[in-house]
C-alpha cells in the first residue's frame, strides 16, 4: 500500500470569493431595482405627457369657441351699428318731413315721405338702402 499523500491544493480564500459573489449579486439587484424605477418613471412621464396633450387639446377647443363667440359678437355689434345708422337716417327724414310740412312745402314733404317709404321697404327686404 503505497499511500501517497497528495499535496494540498493551494488554498483559496473562500470568504473573499463569496464576498465578491455577494457584491456582484448586490450590484445586479441594484441595477434591476434602478431599471424598475426607470420603467416606473417612464410610465409616469408618459401619463403626464398624455395629460398635458389632453389639456392642450381642451385649451385649443376653448380658444376656438371663444374666437367663434368673438366673431359672432363682432357681427352682432356691426348689425346693431348698421341698424342704428339706419334708424338715425329714418329719424332725420321724419324730422325733415315735419319741417317741410311746417313750412307748407308739401311737395318736398311728399318727396321725403316717398323716400322714407322706399328706404323702409328696402330695409324690410334686407337691404340697407341709405345705410353704409
């Protein structure tokens, strides 16, 4: 029996190797956690951007509604101004008719009365005869 004693293999520092593996696992876990946080952040950012786009769309829609209302009010104001001008012309014609009658100028009063009737007919048909 030849018992031969084998020389011992060089001893490795087991604790150091184990510690290195633990560090690698820790770094791997930290990277995984960082990636998960980044994914969560990206989802939150995407949702935030979606809310911002929706808010911008709503603001654009409200702005368009306001512009439309502004155009409508502008048209209404112009119509009121036009009607006011027309009314002023009618009043002036009526006063001229009264003055002509006071002065016994019935020919002028008749002519102004016809002009007033014509203008009123034009207004009823939607045309602003003397106005504008």
